[in-house]
C-alpha cells in the first residue's frame, strides 16, 4: 500500500468526459490498495477567461479581488471530480483551499504556501476516502482571504499536499506522457526518461522544457517528494509499465539522485530560441558596476538569462555580454544607452536571433571534459559558438538560431541519447 | 442619509459592460450620501451551465458538491463588481457567503439563512466602504460547508443582509422596471405601481407575477424590510422619479400596508394558464378524507393549486374539485384512481386547459362585494366561471383558457387600473 497524491491539469479536467477518464486513474490506484488524495486545476481555458474578465473590469485591479475571482475555477472541477468519483463507488468530497486549510502568505496572485494542516486529509484518507482539493490556492493567515499561487500553481499545491500528508509519491497527470531527453518535435529519436533527478529537472524546466513548474520541483526537492509526470490520456486500465519496460508508473519519475543507479553523463538536451545578445565593451570596471547594469534592466522588468564577463584587452576595463529575449532587445538597448550615468562603457553591440542549447546531467559532476566534448561535437558540424556558460550539472552555449535544431540533434546523438530501435 | 442594500440579478451582471452600468447605480447612491452594501447574482446563464455540468457528472450527485460548484458563479461577479467600484473611486471589497459569514442550516441546495453576523459589514459601511456579497449562498453551521439557497436565492440573501444591517431599503435591480397592475403583454394599458404592500406582492408573486422570489417577500414582510423593484438598465444618472411622478425610486416600492395611504380595492390582476381541473363526485365523507386525497397527490410530488369542497346533493357525501398543472393531469388522475383504498368516490371527471384569473388588493378587506362585482364583470363579457376561491385579499376564478386574456383586460378596466394617458 502506498499513499499517493495525484494532480490533474486543465486538459485532464476540460470536460465531464475527461474528468471521468481522470477519475478512472484514481480508481485504479484505490483498487490497488493505495490511499489517494487528488489536486485539480480548473478546466483548460477557464482561468484565462476569468483573468480576461478581471482585466476588462480594470487593468489596475486589487490583487485580492483577482484571487477571489480566479480561484473559482478549481472549485468547480474539485466538486465535479468528487461527484464523478462518488458515482464510481469511491467515497469522496471536495475541499477548497481555505477548507483544508492550505495557509499562505498574503502575496495575492503569487502567494507562497506557508503551512498545510493535514489532520482532515489524513483522517479521510486513512478511512478510505479520496479528498479532492482545489489546486492553485489557499487562504492568507494574515487577512483570511483567498489567495492564488500564480499560474501553474496547482503543481505546487500538489507537491505541498504530498509533503504535508507524507505521501510516497505525487503523480502529476498532464497532457504529455513524461519527460524526454529533448524535444521530440526536433529530435524524433528523443527518448522518454524513466527517472530524472530533481536537480536535472530543475535545469531542464528553467531551460525551456515546460512540463513542470520550477517552484513545484524546488519544493519537491526540498521535501523529498517523489514526483511522476504522466499522461491522463493513457488508458487507465492498461498495465502500468515504466518507459524502460519494467513494471511501474508509465511516465517519468523525478526523484533524488540517490534513486538513480546508472547516471548518464548527459541526461538531456534543451533549447531556447529567440535569445538576443548584447555586449558592452570596455565597461569602466569599478565595484558595483555589474549591479548597476543589471539593476537598470531589472528596473524595466527585463529578464536577463546568460551573463558572461571577461577582462578586456586593456586590462583595466571589462567586457560584459548577456542575453535577453528577442522581444526585449530594443527596450534593453534603450535602457542601457540612457542609464543616467549609473555606469560607463565604450561601445554597445548586439543582435537578435540567438539560440541557447544546453546539455544537462548530474553525471557531469564526476566527468571532466563534458564542455570540451560538447564544443567539439558542435565544431564537427561547423557550428560557431558565441557564448558559453556552465554550472555544476549544465553547459550552455549560445549559437545562431539557424543552427539550433542541427545542434540539438548532433548533441543528442553524440551523448548516446537516441532511441535504439528508432 | 440612508443605508441601502442593493441587489443585482443575472442580467444586470451579464458582462463587464453591464456590471459597470450596475456599479454606476451604486455610485449614484454613494454620492447622494448613502451607505450601500451590494448583493450579486452570477452572470446570467452561468448557474445553468454549472448545474448542467453537475448533472452530466452524475444525476445522483451529493448536494454538498452541487453547492460547492454552483456557488462559484457569484464569487466571480462579486469580485468583478468590487474591482469596477474601486476603479470608480469607491472603496469596495468582495465577500463570499462564508466570509461574512452568512450562516445557514445544512439543507444543501435549498438552505435557509439562520443568522448573519453584521459586524464586518457594519464596520465597512460606516467607514464609507461598499461590501459586495455573493448572493444565493452561505455556510452551514453544522458541517462548515458552502450551501446554496435554491434558485433565485439572491433576492433572499439581499433581504436577509438588509435585515441584518438594519437597512432602510433593499433595492432589487432586475431587468423589469417595477411591478405592474397586470402583465403588460396582455394589457398594454397596465400601469407600473408606485407602491404595493407585502401581502399583495406575496399574492401577486404566488399567482404568477415572477418579479420577486416568494421567500424574499416573506422575509421582507417578517423583518419589515422595504423592498424596491427597479431596472438596472435605466440610466444611472437620470433623475430619480417614482412611477407616480414624485421624486423617489424609479420602480415599485414593496412595503408595509401602513405606508400606502390610498388603498385601491383591487391593486392588480394576475393570470396563470394551463391549469387542469379534477372533480371527485360523491366522496364518502369521513374525517381525514381530504388529507387522504391530497396526501396521495403529494406523495407523487403533484402540487395542487385551487381547492373547492361542497356538500353533495345527497347530503351524505361531498364533491371535491381542485386544480393541478396541465402537465400533471394524467399522473394525478392515475394516482387518484389507484389510491389503494385510502378513500372512496363515485365518479372522477376533469379537463385540462383552464386559466386562473385573480384580483388582488388589500382594499378588499374593507370593501364588501368585490367577489360579486368580479363575477358580474366577467358575466358581462359572457365568460363562464368554473371554480371560485377567495382569501382575505384575493379572489380567484377558474375559466376556460380561451377567455383568459379577455377576462384579464375586462377586470383591469373594470377596477380602474388602466393607464389614463394610454
């Protein structure tokens, strides 16, 4: 017997037929003798509709009213799921965030869960009930009003509930069937992973593999909640087989590194396009100059991705290069040029249309030379590298967007990630 | 300065433009120096959509889940109204029923309000805030779950809030501009009333004038809450003129009889069509026989309207005639014929296609002969009367449906209700 928290996303709750299919996954787990709690998103499109109304009512609205309105979508799906489960003979009831309660801070629209009282959920689950909980929301301990966690927050709700009730696993049912070694639309030989570590998933998520919200992975890692990513569109009654062919969850398990026996040097290749590069030449180097530059951009709400700094030719100034989204390029250049004397530089150059290609893998930690092998693999295809950044388990390069797919495919093959039978 | 609770129905909250127009009515009251609380319905059509999903999920659903789901519609409109009011410079916040709190019993789907804690509302209102409260719902004191009051319950919510905060008036904004002396589609000369007593409104409501929910009128009468029925589609900035041309609320005031100086003998004429008549001849008269007959029908969920009982020719048995909706006629006849020996009668006869025409007026109490004058007015038009029932302030007759409109027009003219200038 295991205790499982399952979460269904918007496409899995889009209508009664989809809800019924999702409920059959719950039924399978209950019949296997497990204890189950369910966390649900709103019907797909519903949250957008509600947000649209809020913005139409007033672009400058009170975030507390935004939350009161937008939180209603999950109440509907939680109730419907409880009804469908009951009809299948499974004892079930719905809970709004404030009924659990799921306590948050009062950062309305982007609240953080501070505590969950598991008493009621534990009691229900140990008596064979399936509590169905609204994702994406809670109640502020400060003002007793409904809060929402920000878009995609239902994943975070699910992980937090799983941590609170001490679940053995948190199954995230979505419209993809797992995490792939790279985007299968670019590399048809991409493989579905059986396991991936939290650290790798974090890098993958932040690098553009939009399967899980970063916050939910961070929280899962912090509380050691084992996550699976799986499809609610699978036949609920099919045998449960993991991607590697062994019995298990038909999806990807995101877990502690310890659980992964054979570590690949590189687990996945990710791609982010439309990155613009900006270089400031001969920046007068003084303490706080980087803070001044990036503070100027942050003030304009521009998010900077890769940052590289080098000593300049003359040894007294420095060259700083960084990337921003293509769409922010003009705004960023303007902000830097009119910086009000916060910093000085000789020349500004830059261009749009870059692509960031990264290889991710916890195995890098114990393998020297991943970066150099990556550069060689790209050089063999005649791909020029414009920027390089590295972290403990990731190496990223910026290249011309034209070469993006070629680079991803080359690296995927080079690191032995291609599907064998494809 | 007055304290006013205003309620907006579904058509007044149907979209942001409509909500904005409704909010302008609130603004006018605030600018006139009044204290205002708002009670809102869900967007028109929204509750039906939610109920549709519930029934699709399972026709035999838990009423508590029904309530959790269906209550979400008003949360959306309450939040939107608070945002729109804030944008107009009026301090406002939304409250769900459970936040006020509005306490109810635990009859989910048809709950009754047991108590409202006015502390928070009073404090807000006296500080110039406009609290916006979800209509139609509350929280059960027994199980701490969200309850709904049954369809049209927002009127009841508004009256209950008005009673709790000691409001001087409860303005029900709807898509009609008041209560008419009869249906203007039948009688173009129908007049909008300036005032009508609670008792008359109750009779009008139960006789087919579907402007206000009966429960809300009963509650208003019990707590002496003055109600107005007015249109949210009116220009919010137009001068406030009552139907009689005096300054006041542009709509109909439903109030205590005491407030109405000049009492009409007849205030209104109402019509209910598709009434079927059933007569049981020579019913063996014994104590409890009426209870047995109408109990048999109640067991089948058949609602009986008019009931007339007479001594039969032989003096030892009795004739009983009553009406049911046309749609229930066959079911009713079958139930009576197969009554399992609960009562005995000689013959059953009946027919569909009746129309009940009623005249209502508190003035009847002090005027003899209203019934006979009514019968004469109908006889003058050659209309045959099949059944007669009377109450203190109402006289109803059942006639052939063919003559329904003719009868209504004749009585409307006869009692001097026709608009003078039309």
